[in-house]
C-alpha cells in the first residue's frame, strides 16, 4: 500500500476531527447533481468530504440516483425542499418557499382588504345613488 493516497486525505482536516458529520441536503444535491464528476473532483466542491467519503456516499445513494434533488427554480442555488410536498411541487428551496408563502399571505391580506373596502364603497354608493357601471 502506498502512502500517496493518504496525502490527499489530509487536506480535509475538518472531517477527521469529527467522526461523522451528517450529509446535508446541499451536499447531497451537489453529489447527485454531478454524476459525471469523479470523487476527487467532488471533494473539491465539498470541503467537508474526502474522496473516500464521497465514494461511500455514492454507493449508498446511487450515482445516478432517480431521487435526484433538483435545484430551486427561483434561486437556482439550493436544493428543493423535498420534505414539504408543497415546496416540492412548487420547485422551491426552503428559504424561497417560506419567502413565497409569506409574500402570498401579505398579498392575500391586501386583496381581502381591498375587496372589503370596494364592497363597502359599492353598498354605500348604491344606497346614495343609482348603481354605476363596472367595478
Ligand atoms: Zn431558492
């Protein structure tokens, strides 16, 4: 056995300090998003992982995984939040999904408020004068 292989592993000291760090969804997305890359190439994208760890993870997840997590359709950076069925359907990551839902809620409030005031307006005007066109 040569020592040369060990030298490349030394570069990621972080992963040797802790025995095992859970793979994050982001790391898995990188891994599954680049089935054409070698473990060594991927190790450069994944600073916490050694080529060996990447190989191991690959054999577990499958290199050409069918459950490949697509990237968020809005930011195109983070993987889709697959834990949430709704976020998954919308193709959004957690951050963008939450942002979108908050945004929708605000819009909903505003449109409700507008509807209410238009309704009041209409009631008032129909009492005071003959119904007008539109709105
Ligand atoms: Zn996003």
